């Protein structure tokens, strides 16, 4: 009879194939994986579906609702208009200002919502300003929200997935700001890269290529250019957002409860409706995250992580350098994240890393943060992350992503290997 750990790995392999080929939605594939774990005896029902009761899922859903309310009230558009005004119509200035603001907002709000708002803002700017072209802005904006979102616990799905896995396997959880040091280091690297190199590189890659078939929501564009917003609603929205950020910073109440409370206030005060949430909340991401956490828990209980860790240890042989092991695992995560969702990549490599940390006495937190950042910066293909996929509205070709993002990826990989051990020793 096949032992549960092996069966769990077989199920994981099937899930990876489904995630890559996408014959069914990723959320459905994730739930299928949890179901197979129960049916094949890898884990019991409570274990396999434990992700659906995880506070991390509620945290992500709450942040998404606040992002929806920011757009519905006009707060996001007003911030975008301020960025437009500051830039004075200069493309490079607008690019840096928009990237900085979008990145900072993405530290606390769902970055896909922030990117959607700024894509609409940028499209409207490009239509009324001859000096600003959509394609020169959209891809860097997507990178900005990715780097910004990777700088706090709540910024994006990968760190929430990683936190859930580390909690299950090592009994350790990230704090709100554990990612901030190395995350902001990468964000600073990105801004410097964009200013001195990326902006000119983009012009060389796509130049004056015509934009064909843009699919940006025309209603959102009009809301940026022509929309008039209720000052009271905008003020209330900004007040709720400020209170949410203060609670995050002070840890006055748990972060998941903070996000849910902020989302509830948005609904109670009519800043967004339940219908808006039903229509615009990314339910696929919520269900996918929950199923990923359940899969990770099931693999842990079944001992799959230890099996993979033993195999990797055999490949590495007598290597006893924590830095080399760290660099290899982060590289593997970064590479596979170019072709599958970053949360899926974390599910593959983090359990292995946790088991190796137990085996060699290494720091679970350092490896979790390194793997999380490695997954979060993947951007060389439009398959790498939802944020990168969204940029296709600007008409980029598949090769554009590799040409533009590969140098940045190499630099950021080196930065992860150098910066993470500074903040979190590997031993």
C-alpha cells in the first residue's frame, strides 16, 4: 500500500499540471486537490479543508473589499489625479510618482485592486496627454504593486500562503512588518532600476508600436476623467483606511479582525454594496488561497515535506552551507514561479524548506521570507502572476516581459540573497 506522504506528492503533481494547463479554474483545481486528499486517505476532512476557516483567508477578503470601496467612493481616483497633477504631464515623472504611490498603497490593500485602478487612471492620462504613453507605464506599475505588496504581511496572497504553511509546520507566524525590511529593499531596487535603466529599456523594446484592442473598462476611464465624487464619502473612506493602517501598525486588534472590521464599515456606511462585493471581489483568489492552505496542511500531516527534504538533501550531498541551500531554494522558487502562480510555487518549495530547516537547524523565518520574496518578484512571463497577466491590456508581446524584466529579476534575486540574511540570520 502506498504511504500517505507519497500519495500526497502525487496529488500535488496532478495539481501542478492542472494549474499550468488550466483545463479548469485554479480555484476548482485547488478544491479538487483537497477533496482527493480526503478520498485517498492522505488527510481527514478537517485537515484538508482547514484553509477555509483560516484567518488568513478572511484577512485577504477584507483587504479586497476595502480596495473595492476605495474605487467606488472615488478615493483611489482622487489619489490618481493628484499623481497626474504632480507629474506635470512628464512621462518619466508620472511613471515614478505612480509607481511609488501604487506600491505604497499595495502594502496595505489588495494589489490587484490598486493595479486595476491605476491602469484605468493611466489609460485616461494617455488619452488626454500626448507626452504619456500607456505601454511605458502599465508594466512598471504592475511591478510596483508586486514589490509594494511583498513588503507587508497583508499586501498579497503569496505571503499569506507562506505564513499559513510556516504556522502549520513550524508553529511560527510572521508579524505584520517582518517582510518590510527586505521587501522595501527590493522596492527601492526596483525604483532605482526603473529610473536609471528600465524606462529607457522599455522605449527600446516596444518603441512606438501601435496599441491594438485595449480592453480597459471604459466606465472606469470616464470615472477618472469626468467623475465627480461625494467629498463626505471620500473623507469617510480615507478615515476608515487611516484607522485600518493605524490598527495594523499598533496591533491594537489582530490584523485579520482589522481587515474584516474595515470591510464591514465600508458596507455599513454604504461606501460599497454587497452587490459590488459579489460582482468585483476576486472569489477565485479567495477560494484558491483557502484550498492552497488546506493542501499544505494535508501534505504536512502526511509527511510529504520530509520525503522531498530527504531527496533534496541527497542531491545536495554534503553541502553544509546555509547560504548555498538558501540560494538554491530561492532560485527554484523564482524559476517555477515564472510559469505557475506564485502561491503554487510556494506550496511546492516551502514545505521542503521547512523540513530542511528542521534537519539542519536553520531559521524557518529567514527561509520563509526568502521563498516568499522569490515567488513574489517573478515577472518574466505573463503567466507569473495575476498582476502581470493584467498588463496585457496594454498590448505587450510575450517576449517583451522577458526582455524588460529579466535584468531586474537577476538584480532582485541577488538582493534577496544578500538582504534577507541581514534582517533574519539563516541559522
